[in-house]
């Protein structure tokens, strides 16, 4: 406990001034220690984008209510198998499996550091495909006016559960898991986004639902999805009835094998449901 608590006296003073609970303070120290280790140890000399992504992943694992599921989410995001990851950091595949399934308790600081560093290093062998996809989010500079709500989930949510949660109708169904959602003001998006900005709607993970509000037929959002190289795990058309959805929109959904959902649940209520403990 000592090494973690001694990482920064200034950090301790800031926490005490906010009257945060001791347990939450320990969690914050855990994150800070990981970030320091990543920056000063295995991550030393790597460019700023890599460090930022590592800090993001390590912090999310440390503060997650389900760290094992969060590890699995990021491992799958990087397209790395349990055996590949375990071989890289020289541990048994069963260890990673046990953490991801919850059979083992939360991993320690040093294992989290190894896991995160390994994911980034394995990504480097693939030309940093994952890092590049998050570059815009890491660098900032995005007009957030088009985003009504954005969230990353602690654990993957099946598309059928997602549809039920938002009281939506599944127009086309494909077996997909969602790691988050982005609710988009469609009119603002049309007026303010360029082709490069569109990719920033994916947040930290493309395996998410993109929800387009104020749609009339659904054709335009689906055409945008069709021409983009990065695809969402599901598309939600908000404010439209099932029978009013354009047949071209449905056809694109079938071609791309992307679940298409329509929902008329009021946005405020919809966001409350998606930010409930159920997600």
C-alpha cells in the first residue's frame, strides 16, 4: 500500500480537499500509479498518442466495476486472442481467461501494465491500426455539438438486450455485441461534419451503436454508413416508425450485416435507460 500512497503528496492533498472516500482515493492512486509506470517504464520513448491510449485503457480497467470484462473488451477491440496475449507476456492463457470470466479477482497493477503495454505493442506489429482509429479522439479538436450522448460500456451488451432497453424494434438482426453508443443530432451532423469528422462519432470503440435522431426515412444515415470504411456494430433510427423506414436503408443494413433498430422512446428517457446500472 505504501508505494501507491507515496506517489504524490500533492495528489493526496487534492483528494482530501474534495472530501472523497478513502476507497475511491485508493482507486485514483491505483490509476495514477499505472499511468506513471506506463509513462516512465515500458512506455518510455513512445509517442504521446500511445501513452494517452494506454492511460485511457489502464484507467478504465482500474476504475471498472468489472475489470475482467473491461480487459476482454479491449483485447477484442485490438483483435488479439487470449493465447496471443498470454504468449506475448509469458503467462498461461488460463490466467487471462480466469480474469475475464471473473474467476480471479481484479488484476494487480503490474499485470494491468503488462496487459496494456502488450496490446499496444501487438498493435504496432499490425501498423497501429487500432491506435490510428483513435487518433482523432486522442488529439481532440472535434465539434461536440453534433453529439447528444456518448458512452462506453463497462461490459459488452448484446444487440437484442440493447434493443429491448431502448424499447426499439429490430428491423434486421445480426448477432453483435455493443461496447458503447453515440447519439447523434442528425441535422447538425449533416450541416457541420465533414467526411473525416464522421469517424470521430465512434468514440473509443467502433463496436458501438450509432443512433441518428430526427430521421425521416433513414436512407441518408445508412448511406453514410455504407460509404464509410469503419462500420458500427448497430444503427438506430430514432423518431421514425418501422413502416416508414426506406427500403434502401434496410437493404444497406442487410448488405453490411449491421443490425438496424428503430425507436421512438423520448431521448431524455432513452439516455436515462442507457446510463442505468443495467448497462
